[in-house]
């Protein structure tokens, strides 16, 4: 989609407009191309319509008034970008989009920090997979045979195994189980994040 930029009579007006629109592009750079274009077009249309009704006022003064009312792009667009990024993340399940969305939404509630911690927790599973490769005898799911409520998921040295009287039960299945757990929990947490977003939207309505 090609969006026609507004042409001004005065060079100073053109520079101010070009600079403002560049800041909008920069502020929305983390979003999809469609969302970037939608936001850009909305601001562009508002400026165009407002400048047409300036009632013979000086062009540059009218443009400055319009821009002042629209606000600073980096501040005005921050909540919108955060919301759009979260929508993109929950639709695509892309880990990069998810982390960017959560970081952008840190100021929108403690729950988003909680979700961020949950995703970081998944990296613990990744760490255990690599640890299992290098230390196969120490890493695993260690369970006490006479009390299945007592278990340790992680690295346990031989001394601790004797002390806690636990044995490793997954063996060579540990890595496949961890991989499956990562995928399962990732999709589950992302679905919860999507549910959280839908609740927020209903509350706003």
C-alpha cells in the first residue's frame, strides 16, 4: 500500500511534516507492515483534513497547532503499539513478538510481568536439556520411591541423591519430555495471555 504524503507550499512546513511522520514510522517500527501503514495513514489523513480547514491561517502555524494536538508520537503511540504488538504476538505465537509485546506492556499491569517470568521459566527447561547432554548422570527427574510427592527436577549431585534417597526416573526420555513440556507450556501460556488480552478489551468496552 502506497500512502501519498502531503505536499505543503512552504519548505519549513514540509520539513516539519516530514520529520513528524518519520517519528511516527520509527515509533511503530516494531509492528507489522499493515499496522504501521494503518497508523501512518490515520495520522496522515488527520493532518490533511485539518490543514484543509485552516481558514486562511498561516500554513506553518496551522501545521504546528495540528501536530501539537496530535501529541508527541513516541508518547501518544506507546500504548497503541503495545496493544498491537500483543495482538500480533497472540496470533502468531512467535516468541520474538511475545517477548517484545510483554516488554512494551510492562507498564500496563503486574500481570504482564508475571507472564514474562513464566516465559523465562521455560528457558530453565532449555538449560536442563543442555545440562543433560553434558552431565547425563546428574540431570533428570529425581523421585523418592516411597514418596512420589518428593521430587527434584534439575541437577542433583551424587551426595544429594544419597541424602534425599531419590532416583532419576526418566533416563533417556528426559530430553524428549523436556522438549514436549516446552512446546506445551509455551502454547498454554500464550493462550492464557490471549485470554487476558480479550478480558481487557471486554473491560474497556
